[in-house]
């Protein structure tokens, strides 16, 4: 039983880690200086460079005992945990692809410079590269926002499932703190 409790706490810690990564992306990249609402956000938003995102995974083998419980609360919690894990991997890939798309746009601009060009002209002059960057930027924003909500919901779902399996047992407590979104 001790190993099951330890594995459960590790899963809760991983949920908190994923939440913090999503929150840091939101706070330090998406909502910096009101860039989220800026029509030029694809060009103005920074993002972590490829390979800089922390890789986080759940140890599903250590918590497969969720499947041994009667009813579907625990097995559904495990399935939702897999969805959160998948969602996190999608965000990591999106951030990496966005960074590469930004580099591709920059290289295209350098290879084919237009005299007196402004930020407003970039979507037209370099439409293929800009379109890819804009799509990935919007996808990143959406996925991070959904990830923050999913991580908080998953924590509650896990606590509920764990109380079914281990009534009265205390598990890792996480205080999900979101920084206020900056508006401009």
C-alpha cells in the first residue's frame, strides 16, 4: 500500500508540475505586455526555444492499480490523466513547431527583404510562413488555456478517486495559483 500512496503523490506532483509549466507559458509568453490581444501577436509573442521545454510524463505503470477498483471513477480518472499527459505533449510540440515557424519566417524575410516593409505587410508579403506561425500561435494560446483548466480539474478528479481507494488518507495538497492576466 505504501508504494501505491507514493505513486499517487507522484502523480499529483506531476499534475502540479504540468500546471506550473502551462501557467509559466501563459504568464511569461502569452500574456506579456498584452500580446495575447494584439493583432500582431504571431510576430510579437516570444516562446521557448526548441528543446527548452521540460519533459514531464506520468508513470502509468505505478498507478495502474486504479483499474482494479470497482465502479468507473478510478478508471476514468486514469483515462483522464492519460488525456492530460497527451495534452501536455501536444503543447510541447506546438511550442517547438511555433519556434521553428518563427525562424522560418525570419529566414524568409532575410532571404527576400522588402524595402520599407512594416509589420503590417508581413502577413501579405510572406503569407505562407506567416500563416503557419499565426495558426501555431493561436493554437498555443488555446492549448495553454485549456491545459491550465484541465490540470486543475484533473487534480480534483484524482483526489476524489484516491479518497475512494484510500478513505481518510491525506495526499499531496497543491495550491494552484494563477497570476492575473495582463490586459491592454
